[in-house]
C-alpha cells in the first residue's frame, strides 16, 4: 500500500529535479542572479556618491547614513 503512494511522489520529485537542472534552467537562474547583483551595485554607487559629497560626516556617521539610505532607497525603488 505504501509503495502505491510513494511511487508517484518519487516520480514527480524526480521529474521536478530533472527539469530544474537543465542547462536552460541553470542559465536562467544565473542570469537572474547577475541582474540582482547589478541592481545592488547600482544602489551602492548611488548612495556612496551621495554620502561622499557631504564632507562634514565622520566615518561612523557615513556608515550609519549608508545603512539608513540603503533601506529607504530599496523601499522607494520597489514602489
């Protein structure tokens, strides 16, 4: 009885695993990861450029501002 239930589940898992590990699926996941990394880099460049234009900030203040602006930038950019 257990074999009757486990066999279809095992077949479905095997098919799903095979579909997710095709070269096309791997390339698609890799491309998505590259896009996410590019967006992160753009955000950091934008924030760093803004912060480095404020000469009165100490290193500690600049790091706090980077953290806070990063959160605000992500929320603003998502909307």
